[in-house]
C-alpha cells in the first residue's frame, strides 16, 4: 500500500514556512550583502595601505591583509548559508512529495524529522548569524563539511525513506559539529 508521509514528517512540514519566510530570507540576504560590503571596504583599506608612500609599516599591512581574509571568510560563510537554505528548500520539497512503500515505524520517522528540522535551523543560524573568532578556519571547515548538504542532485534524489532521512541527519550532525567547533575555538 502506498501512502504519503504526512503525519510522521510534521516537523519537516513545519520547517518549510521557516525556510520560505520572505522576511527571514531578506534578513539572510542583507547579512550576506553587508558582509560582502565589509570585505570590499577592507580590501580597499588594504590596497591603500599597500601603496608606496602611505607610511604603513609591514606589520600594519600584514594585519590589514589578515582583516581582509577574515572579512572575506565571513562573507563566504553567509554565501554558504544562503546556498544551504536554498538546497534545503529543494530537498524538503522533494522529500515531502515522495511516496514511500510499506509500513515504517512512525515514531522513528517522526523523531528523525524533528531532529533534521532542529539541525537545519541551527546550521542556517550558525552560517548566517554567527561571528566566529577564526572566520577563515570556520569557512574552510564549513565548506568541506557542507559538500553533501549543498549537492542539488542529492536533494533531487531525496526520499522520505528512513535510510535517506538517517543519512541526511548524519550529514547535518557532522556539519553542525564542525560549525560548533569553529564557533567555540576563540
């Protein structure tokens, strides 16, 4: 018997409005644009400091370059956050539209859905709102661990089957662990 996974995926259904909320998406976009503008401003300050005759010492130039790298990394984290939410919206749509076969334990699927929704919210907030102490490291680590979560072909192949939900949750937990580590290494 084929049936829709509605009742046991309630937490994922509830996550859709959160991810699609126009005000939240505008806030995320504004965060990205602000961080990118800060990086551009720092790049200009660095270029000016590097010009001959400015009197900037080598140490000042090195500090300015580090500030530039940090500003660019913060901007790149915001870009990753927007990519993550975009891919997640796609994966949620495909997952919730999937028809599953057979009888599965509703409690297990419900728990998976709740955990996935919690992890998605936390990761999105970490990428789009946090200010890590070491943004370069945070960006490099986030970029590496986010690969399975940003692949659109994986999102398009998503199902509501327990194995797929379990794999998705494992990927989300690994990403959150790395992001939490990067945020707390101050």
